[in-house]
C-alpha cells in the first residue's frame, strides 16, 4: 500500500497537535492556585494557539497543486488529522488534558509537557520522511523548529522551579 503524505496534511496534523497542546496547558493552569503558575500555563496555551494559527497560515500558503499531490489508493480514506495527532503527541486519548489528574506538581506537569514536545519533534521528523520534496518537505522543518522552541521555554520554566 502506497501512501504519500504532503506538507498540507502534515500542517493539518500540526494544527491538531497544537489544539491538543493548548487544551493540555489550559487544564494544567486550572490545577494550581498559584496565580503565577496558572499564568505561565495559560501563556503556554496561548502560544500553542498562536502556533496553530502559524501552521494554518503556512498550510494556506501551499498551492492547490501541492495539496493535490497526495498519492493514495482511491479506496483509502484521507488522513484524519485529529486521529493522527492523538496517536503522535499529547497523549493517545482523544482529550490529552485528561492525562492530568490534579495530583501533579508544577515540575511534574512541566516534565510531562517537555516529553510531549519531544514526542512531537520525533513525530514530525519521521513524518518528514514521507513528504516528497516537491510537496513541501522543507515546511516540516519549520514545524520542528517551533517544537524545539517550546522545549526551550518549558525547560527554562522547569529550571526556575528547582
């Protein structure tokens, strides 16, 4: 079975991953009474929402020609970005915020978030291998750079906790 992903589909998945991340961080913000901690997680949720918009804009920049470069058998359904994102990062559950029980410390939530961001980098690095250069493989690198930025921000917050 041949299935070629293109940058258009990868960006749809990236958008869903960012929605999942925003949901995760909003839930994390609700877990803490400390307004500084809650504000930090709400800021992360906002960044995720902003990144979703960036990825959506990048996807829209792709030409219709690129969008139509999908190669899959007619009997194969198109990718479901929500399902792919759920398998990739921010948990396998349909609602990644459900992983947070309320018993986690700030440090534990930050460590969870860092691991999820690392998983997203692994996912997009692997996904990039399925995207032909003519279909916008270089756009996947932009996604990876954004996820690396998330890790730096979260790591700095974690260092401040210690």
